[in-house]
C-alpha cells in the first residue's frame, strides 16, 4: 500500500510567526538570556516541524482533557509556588518548565470547529494584535540596546521587565501578576469556554 505524501503548508501567518520567533530567539541569546533563547528556538523548531508534517504532528494519540476542578487546583498550587518562590530561582524555572510542558501536551491538538466570523473582522483583529505585538517588541528591543549602550541607559531607557520589577517585588503585586498571567494562559487555551 502506497504511503500518502504530506505536502508542507507554508501560509503567510506561519512564515511570519517563524521569522518573528527566530528574531526573538536570536535577540534573547545575544543579550545573554540563554534560557529564553532556548525556549524561542524550541518554538521555532516545533513550528517548522509542524509545517513540514502538514499540521499532522501528533504528540499524544488522545488529547488530555482534565476536569476543570483538577486543572484549577493544579494551577492554583503552581501559582502559589510562583508567588512565594524567590524570583529567578531554580524553583521558578522548574515551575515554568512544568507549565510549558503541560500546556504543550494539552494544547497540541487540532483546533475545535468554531463559529465562522466575517473575514473583515478576522483581518481587523489580526492587524490590531500584530501591530500591538510589534510595537511592544520594538520598544523592548530598543530600550534594551539603549540601556546597555548609553551612559545611565538603564535608568533612562528601562525595559518592560525593569518597569515591572517594583510591582512584582511586592507580594501583592506578584499575586496579581501571576493571577493575570495564568488567567490569560487559560484564555489562550479556550479553557473558560469548555463545558
């Protein structure tokens, strides 16, 4: 029996994601954030493999579907650990890796059928979010380059993470930040829409 050849699908959006994430990977590596660089390079590799297999790469035969209560309980525990653990510690890193691997296993499945929206609305949404993301990336990259190359640059050209530091150093601020970060992740996974 002949095997069916899978033709890679290189849509404009997939190519742009690969380019943007490659730039981010290179930038993070250049600035010495090697863990972030490895993360972005891994995402690039996954997207390329996904395109080469025509979007048919399967990590698990059957998607993992955990009850909402269990998912929220586990997330709550991980959230508490992120709040109380010292920032930039190995505990922080271990929790982030655990969250990342879990999200990969849960999210890597065909997207469910959704209500079709007008093409115009999708384009408007795509351009709005794309421009916002590009603006934030340009700000962050420019601020970082100026902060390390100009006298007094770290004070005059703070990056977003530097601006957030005073807020997340406070336990209440860290609780708010971690809570919003985890809730946003649930939103991207369409967790709130599940029955």
